C-alpha cells in the first residue's frame, strides 16, 4: 500500500477517530478546544498512515542476515574460549569481507544427528535466514548405522525447509579404522542429501585440520583456536556462496 492509499483509507475513518478521542478526553475531565482537538487528531492520523505504509525494501535488504551454526562440539567450541569458537571466528571473517551477518552458535557437545533432530525446534529461533548444519562426527565415532544417520540428517533438512530456512550442509568423514564398507556408506550421505535437496555443500568440515597434531587439542579430535581459523579460512568461500543464495551480494 502506498502512502497516498494509506492516507485515503485512513481519512475515511477520521470522523470516527475524532469523535472517539473527544469523548474519551472529555470523560476523563479534560477541556479540549476544537482547535487543539483537531491538532491531536492530526497526530493520530499521521501515525495511522505511517503504520500502513509498505516498508522500505532497501532498509530490509540492509539488515544483517541471521545464520545459525547448528552442530556438535566442533561448532560449540569444545575446549576453547567463546571468542575462538567456529561461529564467532566465521562472523569475524565475514565482517572483514564487508558481510553483514550474525552467526548464532547452536552447537551442543556430544550431539549425534538424532540428538540434533530431537532439539531442532527449540534450538533454532524463528526469523533465522539460514542454517549451517554440522553433525555426524559423533555418529561415526560411535559406529552408528549410517542409515540411521542419513534418516536423522534428512529429517533436520526437511524440518528446516518446512520453516522456510535455507540450509548449508557441512560434511563429515568416518574414521578409516571402521573399515571400507562403513566409511563408504557413511561418507556419501552428505553429498547424496545435498544433491537430493539442492543444498550448498562443504564436503568435509575438518578439511586441512583432521589428523594434524599442531592444529588439534591433546585429544586429537577437537581443533585448537588456530585449527578453527584454518577451518574458517577454507569454508569461507562456500559460506559466501550460501549467503548469496539467500540474498545476492550488492
């Protein structure tokens, strides 16, 4: 609705507004002259008109995108200061490139894909523009059936799509000691689901960090702050592609 259409619609109800406030003010004991009353009515009319004017598209496009990083300890920042966690470092890297993005940390240490599905609805707030899903490492470490992992991960994707949220998938790989048959079934889950649902895919979240002792904490599993920095540097182009799929740059 344009401002003119809003004014035209609102003006039809001006006498009703005027009479209502005149009665209310006088009932409350105020003596209001006709001139002052017309001024007060004009203020009310202006506010009503502004309330029905369409929002400025430029202002809407200028707001920061809200992205939730939804994952396990690799997202949560296990063993690290809060400022060194993946979502914080990613937001900082995007800001350095002029991107207005808020990255929310919805990582929970120990989560499997099924645990993520179980908490999805209360972990991700309404109004989020997109979600980076990073889950699966704990499924592999526990040797869970890859079919179970696939079903839970697809459940997450479908539920997010139902809520009109864009999804980026961060892949994981099974430890080689689980055998070729297991690793083959597990590793292809992420590419399969990304292709099936048209998602932006980053094939391996720990690319460049896995098995590098210098970039991992003493447990050999969780990255150091420097390791997270490597992850962010490598995943950044894919995240930017994801952001552009939500709102084209420029």
